[in-house]
C-alpha cells in the first residue's frame, strides 16, 4: 500500500490529534484548584475578575467558597476543600 499526497501539514495535524487523545485519556493526578466560582472552558474566571481592587473580589470568594492554604507541597484545608 502506497500513501500518496501526504503533506507535512497532514502529519502535523495527525500528531496533534494523537497528542490530544493521549492527554485526554491519561490518568494524571493534578493538583487541586483553589476554591472559587466555576469558570468557563479555556478562559476560566478571567471575565469575573474586576479591573479595580480585585483583592476585594478574592476576599469575597474566600469567604463564600472557603480557603485553601498551601504549605510546602501539602495542602491544608480551612472550612471547605479545594476543588
């Protein structure tokens, strides 16, 4: 069987597809996200963060969703666990 008309672009997209499928089915244990409101796919909570005094919003989120404190590669939970 002879493969003809295969371009470098075809090989590039095929390798990207294989990589994405491999990443989707890998069983890696990721670090938990800090507590907060659910975000949108790809952009997360970028649209939720105000331009002026964002620390006030973060403080409200800390009170509403709980706190997650990180100390030297271990996670300590305060009120609610990280998601």
